[in-house]
C-alpha cells in the first residue's frame, strides 16, 4: 500500500500562518498526519501576503467567481488582494501536482482555503456557502478537498502507512 500524501493548511498544524499570526492547531488532524505524508501550505503566504495581515474576505461571490474575474478578495481596509490570492492558489496547485497529492485538507471559512463555507464578505463574522480561491482552483483541477471537520477517513486516510523511505508510484 502506498502512503497517502495531503496538502494541509499550515495553520491547522499549529504554524503561525493565520492572518493574525496565530495558528488553528487541530489535534485529530495532527495525529492523522503522523501516519501520512503532509505538505503544509498557506496560499495567502504563497501569494506574497505578510503575516500578520489584515483580515480578508471575498466580496461579490466566492472562489470560483474570483477565478473567473467576477469577484474580488478585499481586506477590511478595502484593499484589493485578488492578485495575491490568485498567485497563492496557483502556487498551491503547483505543489499539489508536483507532489501528486491524494487531496488537500484545508481550513474552513478562509477566503483561500474554505471549502463549502466562507465568510460572507461583510466582515461581520457571518458565513455563507462557497469555497475559497485555492480550494475552488484545486477542486476544479480534480484535487479532492476536505475541511478539518470532515477528514477523509472513509477515503483511506486511516490506512496511511508511516514506512520511511517508501515512495509512491507515479500516476
């Protein structure tokens, strides 16, 4: 059996990559990742944004509409960060392809990583359905995307092996 490899939002591993410089360590995910190959990612940092940074939300749509040029990502001061979010999403996709990942486990609610639910664009804390920019791009390219509250156990993650040096066969 080959070892599963996943992109994982770096904040979920406790790394200080959140917009406010904090992390969102998810213990169950950290335990799961000890049995799988893990590539920590922060699409916002990969897109060139600093940490800490102002909170950002998608205004006028969700990740897919940002990818199509019909919505924008803005911070709470009104600055347009769409270019940085697109660059980060593309870099995340490049990593997914380079490492031939089995999927991505991303932070819910995030304008980059949110899958199924994102903030509503009003900076009020309300959520709405939709995906973040990186999550939408990964999904559109066939990469399975999961949120931290719905880990891919049924897809075989619980059978990840921790045999060092074992490489997966090319797809």
